[in-house]
C-alpha cells in the first residue's frame, strides 16, 4: 500500500514537472495571461462597486460583503484550474485518441486524467482572487480566528470539489456525445454568476436549483452568509453553513467518480 502511494506520488510529481516545463516554454503566453486575468477579475470587482454605488446594495449585500463573496469564489476557482483543468477537455481527448493512452497505462484512469496536466499558469487565477478576498475581509471585518481559518480552508477544499464534480460529470457526457464544449462553457458562465452575486437575489426556484441539485451556492454564498452573519434569504439550512460545503463537496466528488466510471463503459475509442 505504501509503495503504491509512493509510486503514484512520484508519477504525479513527474507529470507536474513536465507540465510546468511545457508552459514555461512560451513566456509571452505566460505574460499575456499574467496581464489579462487580473484585469478580468479586478474589472469584476469594479463592476460590483459601480452597481452598489449607483443603484443600491444587492438584497442587503453591500460592497464589502460582495467583495468578500466574490474573492472567496475566485480562490476556489483558481485552485480548481490548477489541478482539474483537464476535466474541461475530455471531449478533445475522446476525439483525438488521447484518452486511449490513459486506458493503456497500468494506473488509475482518473488519476492520470487529472495528474497529467498541472496547470501552473492557473496559479495566476489565484493571485487576484486572494487579493480581492483579503481586501473584502478587511472591509467586511472578517475575524481571523483559528476556528474561522480552519473553516475557511475546509470551505475552499469543498468548493474545489464541487467545481470538480460538476466538470467531471459534464466531461463524462463526452463518452456518449463526443462533444460537450458548449455545456462546459455554459457551466463556466453559470458558476461565475452563481458565485459572484448573492444567491438570495435570484428567484426561489433558482435558489433551490443551486442549493440541492447543482449545489454551487455552497462554494461561496452559504459560507459567506455564516462568516459575515448575513441572512441566506428564503432557504434556511440547519447546522453550520460553512461546514456544509466540505461535506457536500466530498459527496458530489464521489458521485462524479461513479458517473465517470459508468461513462468509461460506453467509451468507444477514437476510431477512424
């Protein structure tokens, strides 16, 4: 068991080293990413500032609280794109035959899918997210107690698992349909809207959808409700809202693994 774990760790480290070397091979691309991603995310917080200043708080959420909410969602997004970005491209791997290579190797297929491309450039997504979140914490008066820090780390872990579960499940659809890029794009837009704004501004049917069916409300909204002492709107949940996130994240991730294994049974290879 120990030797097997060591083998997987060594393979993951090798994959990561090769992926980083490939990404550093194009410094101009790295520079453009370093320039554009912060502009995109800081533009988002600027837009929230304009909305609140020129109109009104969003269902009781003012700018400091929206900044906290937005930054929390961005950090889990940044971590996700570092480790799970390959789940966006399963359809391309199915069509060009790259998925066949994963099946031929004597290792867990999903492990290879995730570990074969560590998106080093994705760390750039984390930087503006961390800056925005720390700024939001300062504005909103977030208390950096040991208990809150532990809960925050668990929330980030759960948020990453929820995001990963969604895209693993969507990627699995490619085993039947071959193409799923439009669904991935739609899911990205849905996650952006669902984590940038308070869930309570949406109709009840959307709140129920994003709480029980596609639980993206637990990525940032419900934890922010607890950390900031806000009202969650029409839906009331028992126990700690922040601690629901890691529990739901783990359950969703395990369910997505089950869906992935079912999908692989329908994989027909690239063919010709």
